[in-house]
């Protein structure tokens, strides 16, 4: 049997059955799921994934960072020289010549009370891609690996599995994980992982041919534009600061307004200024003041100190630094305006990552072949692809999120859009690996 | 022995010894004290007070709200008709004719890690007034009672003892105390108090001739003006709100700035606006945004809700209502400006209290007699006197706070100022009760 590669489509009914079954694991009962990293429900989802992989006749693999994979070995795995089959008929020069594995992944963990599409769609679609390739007997030059990365959401560390696989996991991040050391230790124990082992999950750079991911947009752009597929041009850089505005505690009744060094004023003025700066001068960037802690925090005491949590993101390295400088200058100005001291602590960094232009082009070709509209923009969210910057070509596509909702049970992507995304993923993987 | 009343002065050395001993109880080691209401250290201070009272040969009394008193009975207590003695030679008509007890009080409890003067000075001075009157054999027409009120600071309820004595304690305030029900229950148990008993501490209105208090200013006005005594014209009204600015949680990376309903913006804009309103239009008032709680409160989630703790104070009833209206209108405006919903909950009220003009005049006369400078202003802080509004005449004086500091170990009033205040208290009590 010969197959016309360009006519291959994922099996929508089978993928829906997989997705629906998965959505029941850790279900919040209102459309969402709670499968925080290495929790019982998350591990149950991974057990389900393993059975899906084995039922599909694919190789199952779990590494020492807990990453779970389905593997479809390359046609040339046993030493044969891979040749594009006649049926594939690719016109372009293959992008991935020497490397052995094309990763297609996402994650099965969710935030607490999150949505059922974030991550899960990408894993289910990746698995479906492998099932289609396998059942159609397509001979590919590289291994296809559908991978579920550990702790993408950062309930514990963030990008834990992909960073470990890429050899980029910072030992400090395990010693002082953002989710708390005790939670990490308990999670590793539940999953049968250990700290030393996690660092052994690193794969040789040469073994990685590329990384593809299908994800929901988690924003409103595609929906608003009425476009099927978003081709990610870059993943934003992300930086966060704890800014402390420091004044003086005073009696809130007997201290005249003019005698106060009220820390709330600097923090409040900065929150407003940060928004103005981004909207006025950095239209491609975002900033968020997600938290303020008031110290001592009483009705009747003038705030002595406000610790403010600031995070900002930019798809462009130069803009990123300029935005950083503008925000820090503003913080200093607002502190000075109200007679406050400013202290800052920067404690999380990701640099902006460009997506492979070759893969972006291939995604666009696939969309065109499938009759799907597409556009290109930066991802405002962090994704596992970030871990592979400079290690292998990275490509990522988005499908529309209804009302832009994400990280909440109301998160929704229409099933037709899920299928469209999976077909673009399939066609692109075939073009790249064929 | 006849005594010229106007020449009587408190015994500075004895008062200093009392004050210094008291300052060691619950000492924080850096000049401050921690004697939160009904804690072990607070109860130890009360035990010390009892021994001081008994050593002075004064009657000791503790009521069912835990208020501790030294009592010096009136000369006419046993049915005699009180007559001003020739030595007193008051020119004005006595202010307090029918009532039987002039309370002179303050409190021995402190805030956590507070100062050693706040409250303690007033109790020690009141006790010293009674010692002087007793040892000089002065015959007064009313009982003098030096009283230490329970929980002035509100670690548990606030003005608990004075409100109970005045018959103004709200049963709700014990059911849902601001310091937490469990802390109140444990404190009452430590002190041997019970809820039912506390309400039985109410005294007949006719038994209260007046209430006098000496307190530290807890502000900078006297120090800045170089004036000895502040005669309190009013105790401010105080009202507090929890204002909830409600927006929508969104992904702080993938949600465009223009698509956000960021609760932090309304709260921040309000904090700045509240200050402008007070400073611009209500110069005698103060307002404080003492706390903001961000929900969910994460670096990477747009704040869905900010609960803001607002408190404001005014010495004047009409201004108080106008300020309330202006602040609430501003909160609504700022919420609307950023597409947020506003909810408000008002959960503490004290109306502004005017001090007795007769007692203010008597304080001024005493200052003049003693060669002390004086001025008049409203107290920005709440004091126990507030409980007696409409029940008996109230009078209060302040002595200067170094650098305005209070509710902190660096709280300080020079001893000469403490002595000045105690002498004004003594002379005023004699004029009123003579």
C-alpha cells in the first residue's frame, strides 16, 4: 500500500476519545482539571498515557526526570541509510539531516484548578501523530517521540523535565524551588524520582533533531482575527523582580499626612506607571504586578514596607533590556517621590527565544496545504520549547482559545480547532522528518 | 496641717520609680514593652499595679471586665455633706456636683513590641495623683479612681474595659473580635474573666462624675511647636472599610494589556486618590490604606481581586460624613476607570467625640497656674475616653512624643514632660473634685 503523505489526517474520533478520557483524570467537575505536577492525579494521567502508548504498539519510555514518551523508531534505526520514500515527494531539502529524534511534546500537568486543554491537547495530538505515522507505515528518517514533560507549569520548579532533558536545569532551582522544597521532595518521592537522577536525564545535543509543539493560545488574538493557526515567531523573555518600597510605620491616626513615609504610595504609583510604560512605549511587551505584601499590614498602621511582585515579558532581546531599564527607573522615581527607599531583587530569568524560521515556514506550508488560515506572533507564555534554544530547531503553533481563557476551568478550544492544529502538526512532522 | 492645694505637685522621684519598674514588665530589651491584652506580661503588669495600690494604702478594686483600680473615697462618702475646704479656694463653681466618682485612667496593655509610655504613663500618673491627694489629706467631694482599662489597644477587641464599664460594649465585638475569637477566649481564661461577667461591669451613669486621661501625643505637633501640654478638643471619629476591587484573573503573559481587568490598578489608583482627597480637601482628617491583599497573588497571574483595608479619621461629624462620601465616590470612580467591580464592607465605627469644654478650660487654667504652655487640637488616636461620650464629661491631655514615635520601642517622652503632664492632671483633678 502506498500512501499519499499530504493526504494523511489525524483520526479525529480517536483523538477525541483519548482527550475526553484524559479530561476525566483530576477533573474539577466544571470542565477543568487539577493535575498539579507530580500529584496523584498527575501521576494517574501519566499512567493513562503509558497505557495509550502501549495499546498503540508504540515504544514507551520514561526518563530519570520523569518525562514520559511514546517512540516511533526511524526507518533507518537499525543502521540502514534513510531514504525519502517516493510517496513523500518533498520538494525542499530536508531540514533535519544528522539528528536522530524529532520531539513532539507538551505536558500533562496543569495549574491548580486549571483547564483541560493546556498541555493535554499537545500530548494527545503528538501521540495521535505517531499513531497515524505508524498505522500508515510511513518510513521516516528520524525517530518520532511524543513526549510529556515533567512540571511545565512550575507548580514545583517550571520547565523541569524539558530543562533536565536539554541539560539546562539549574541545581539551585531544585534547592529553592518556587513551589517550596517540601512539595518538590514529596512529589519526587511519589513519582519515584530522585534529585541526582533528574540531572542524568540530559540527552546528547546531537540526538535532538528538533522540537515541535501544539498548544492552545491562552489569549484572544486568533479568536479576534478569526484565524485558524498561530505560528509562534518567538517565546517571550520573562523576568521578575521583588521590589520593596520602604518607608516608616507610624500611627495612622496621630501622624499627620505630611509626616508619613507611606510605602503604599510608591508601590501604587509604580503599579500604575508600569502599565503606562508598557502600553505607551513597549506595545509588544506585557508587565504584571501580581502581588503586593503590606508590612505590617494593619488598618491603623501606616505601611512601613510594600513588597511588590513584578513580572514582565518581551519577545525581543533589545526591547527586553530597555523595558527592564524603564521599569527600574520608574520604580526608583516613584519611591523617591514619596520619600521611600527602594530595594530590588531579580530572581527569575528567561531570555527571549526565536523559533526556527525553517520550521515556521514549514508550518505555514502545512496550513496552506490544509486550507487553514494562519498568522504569526510571539508567545506571551513560557513553554518547554524554551529549554531547547540553541540546542535544536524549535517550532510551535497555537490554536484559538475561546474568549482567551486559560488556567481556569472555563478554558476551551473548539474541537475542530484542536483537529486543525493536530493536522498541521502531523503534516509538519512528516515534512521535517520525511 | 493645712495645705495650699495649688502648691501641690506630684512626687517625681516616686512616679519615676513606679514607671521604671513597670517598664521592665514585658520589656523588649530595647526600650519597648510587649504587653498585649491579657497576655502573661500584661497580667504581670496588673499584678504589679495591685501591689502598688495596696502599698499606697489605697483601696484596690477589679471589676468583672478586668479593669483594675485604685480608689480614694470621697470625704463625704459616709453620708457627710461635702464642702470645699477653705484651702482650696476655687473661684469657679464646681463642675461635678452630683456624681460620685471621677475616673482618671489609661491602660497597661501595649501593642506587640510597643513603647513603654503609651497608656502606662497615664496609669502611673493617675496613681500618683491619688497618692498625693491621700498623703496630703485633701478632702474631695467625689471618689477619685485611678483605673487601668482592659484592652485599650484592641489586640483583642479595642476599648473593651472602658466600653464595658460605660455599658457600650457590643456583644458582636466579643463574638467576632478583631484579634480572633480564640485569642480572646484564651486571654479571658488567663485573666479569670468570662463573657457574661464582662457585660456586668457596667456602672450606673450617675455614678460617673467625669473621666480624665493623660497620654503621650503619638504625633509631632507639640514637639514641633515647642509646647508643653496639648489639650484635646475632640477624639476623632474612625471608620474603616474593606474595599474589594474585582477584575478577572488572566495569564499575565498571553493576555494583552488592553484585554485585562487588572484589580491592582483600581486599588492602586484609589490609594493615591485617597491621599489627594484628604490632603486637598480635608486638612484636619487622615486616611490610611494599611493593607492590600492580592488574589490570587502570583507573579504570573493578573490580579483578579484586591481587598484593600481603608481607615479614615475626622474630629468633626460633618467632615467625617463628607470625607466618607468623597472616598467612596473615588473608589467607585477608580474601579470604573479600569473596568472593575467595587464591593465595600464597613466594619468599624466610632463617631467623633468632643471633649468637655469645662474640663478643657480647667486644664488650661492648671497649665497657666503651673507656668506651662498649652495648645488645643484633636486626638487622631482612639482613647478610652471615647467610651464615655454622653455619659460624663471627658477631658484629656497630651505630652510631647519625641519625633512623634509611638507603637514602637523608640517611643519616648522626656521625663520632665511626663511630670508636667502629671501635675496638670493633679491640679485639674483637684479643681474638678475639690
